[in-house]
C-alpha cells in the first residue's frame, strides 16, 4: 500500500516533511547535530570504561586500588550518570536539532542558544563527572549529580524547552506529527522530573515518604524523558529510512496518551515488598500492566511498517539497528510483565536480573536506536559515504552479541541468586556462585567496547578520509520541491 493512501495514517505525503521552501543548510544547523553526536560518543566512551572497570571490581580484579578518587563506588555512579545525561541526552539534543525544524518547517529559536545549550550541558556533565570523582554525590540514584550542579540542570532544561518550543509554536503545519507530541511533552516532563527527584527528597521530604519519590524519579527519567525521545526518534527516522509512513498514526497517538497517563503512576513498582503502603504498590502494579498495552502499540507499529515495506535489514544497517532495538523492546516488555508480579519480585529483587533488564532497555533499545540514527545521519553530516561497510558490520555484531550475552548471563545469574537467597544460602556463598557469570559479563563489556571503537574509528575515517561523496536522497528531494509538504496529518 502506498504512502499516500494508507487509510489509517491518512498522510498525504512524506513523513520527512517540513516546509520545503528552506534548504537543509538554512533550516537545520547541522554543525550542532554533529557536535552533540560527538559529545554523546565522547561521554559514552568514558561510561563504557567505567562500566568495564566496575565489572572488574565484582570479579575481584579492581585495576586501580587505593586511589580514593577512583574508588569503585564512584566509578559505578560515573557509569550510570554519564550514560543517562552525557550519552543519551546529548544524542537526543542532536536528534532534536535535526528533527524539530524538519517536522515544523521552522528553525530552532536561535543558533547562539543552540551553542549555549551545547556548552552549558556539557559543562554540567563535566562538573558531575568531577564531582562524582571527588565524592560529592547526592544520595539519589541516577540523580547523584552534586547538589550544586542541580540548579544548572533545571536552567538547562528551561533553555532546551525555549529552543524547541519556538519552532513548534511558529509552525504553520496543520497537524503535529506524533514525534512532536512526544517531544513537546518531554520538555515539560524533563524539568519536572528532575526537580521532583533532586530537590524534593533533598530538602522537603525524607524517610519512607522519600522512597516512592526516588522510585518515581528513576522511573520517570526513563519513562518521561528517555522513552518519549526514543519513541519520537524512532517514529521520525524509520519512515524516512523505509520511505513509507508508519503503519498507523492513530495507534501511535494512543501510545502517546497512554504513556502520558499511565507512566507517572508506576514508580512504586521499584519498591514492591517494601514498607510503602500496599494500596500504592498495587496501584503501581495495575498501571504497569496498563503501560504494557501502550508499549505494545509501538512494537506493533514498528513491525507492521517494516513487514509491509521492502527495505531489507540485511542491507540497510540503520534499519537493522532500529529493528533490533524494537525486538529488544518487545523482550523488555515481556520481562516487565513478569517482574511486576509480587511473586516474581520475591525471587529477582536485588539480583542481577534487574541489572540485565536495565542494560537491555537502556542499551539494547534506546542506544541501538541512537546508533541507527547515527548510521543514517553521519554521511549526511559529513557529506561522505561511510568509509568502511565492514567496520559498520563489526560495530553492529560486536555490540549486538555483546549485549545479548551480557543480558542472558545477568538474567541467569539473577535467577540463581534469587532462588539461593530464598533458600537462605549465606550471602558469601551466593557471591562466590556469581563469579563465573560476572567473569563472562566482563568479557561482553570488552566486546561492546571493541564495537564502540569500530564505530568511532569509522566515523573519524568517514569525516577525514571518506572518498565517495554522499548524495542525499532522503531529505533533499523534498526540500527542493520548494513547496509545503504535509506531515503526519491524522
Ligand atoms: C562495557 C559495557 C558495559 C559494562 C561492562 C557494564 C557494566 C555495568 C556494571 C558492572 C554495572 C553495576 C551492576 C551492579 O551494581 O551490580 C552496571 C550498571 C548499569 N549500567 Fe552498565 N555496563 C556496560 C554498558 C552499559 C551501557 C551501554 C548502558 C546503557 C546505555 C549501561 C547502563 C547501565 C545501567 C542503567 C546500570 C544500572 C543498573 C541498575 O542499577 O540496576 N551500561 N553496568
């Protein structure tokens, strides 16, 4: 079925959209996109080595003994914080600089503001990085950013909202494509989530009352920032890569409203079995089951679009990243439906099952989609075709297999740990039983880092030594039409 006449999407033209009167260079500040991607990968590299080092601590081979600023506890926080704020968020800012002007046909509020946000955000990450080494962590999981950096993050979130709401408000498009729905909501959610998680438990509430807030913070950082950015990104790039609209725009909007309604209600599911009142725990379980249905809309939409198209994941590596990410998403959601039951929680709580789950979703879904985006965009940003197809394949397979083995190993370790603990096996015995699993996990980390080196080397070689000029057939044709194209009309 052609892109034009799909009954459900009702879209009249391409999802690339944007007012076609403006040429790429003017509409999109490509240098900002490029710098955000480079910064994202810079922090990603440090985060990966931090993860690898911490995994060595767990197999009793800590490589940096007796240096307080490099102690394992600090390195673990560096790993998680640089992933969330340095890697994912930088990549999302780059993605927004590329997608929002195209979806609205209007430029971002200001290029100067764009560079200011880039500088300020990376300064925040640098201060967080130094602060964590110095032992200045705030006692909030995933909010360990020192308290003196927190106000800067809120200012950063406000600037980001100004930057991207401006084109969204100025657009003359008749309808908002679903990606813009997600982005628009996420700008508000980012600030609110950050304030709730970092200021309330610090200054206003304590003890048992702070517990649900901390659970809500971890959950909402993923659910109300990373998830809407990721879904919006997938809904933008997949139709462009496949040159056909998403299967159902209506279904994607059901996903949006479901996310907005149910996601904020389920933070307490991180604390099932805790002293938090049972009514709150049960309500978190119910809303988690509801979100399962919502998430399914994304999975159905992706796979049906893919199945109805004729873009092969064998040839198209960008689409392959999105495909594997969507597959991992289905797996993650299946896990969630088990994890949210109190019976299952008795086994897996406080075990490596949870760590496996965290890597599957943050790495296997959202990071893989980011790699799909980078694979698609880098030739356009540098004007050169990828330097090496082989390095792109190595990147994919090393990271894909690395994650798969890491996930399976940690999941198995979690089950064994859980059942041993239920049988009152002493903790020391359990820790010894975990050693072979953690050993394998360290090796998977080496594979992932090797994949990262393939990716960054290829990006460098493409930019510096790429010989074949890239001719854009994804965006340029629409921008050369010199007429308005309609996006995502429901
Ligand atoms: C070189 C590859 C990696 C290695 C060796 C590694 C290792 C680790 C280790 C050892 C932990 C601490 C687990 C514990 O406390 O028991 C951890 C936590 C975590 N890592 Fe990684 N990691 C890697 C890559 C990644 C990537 C790419 C992401 C996301 C994009 C990620 C996200 C996380 C998250 C979210 C946690 C917190 C898990 C939790 O508290 O449940 N890691 N990682």
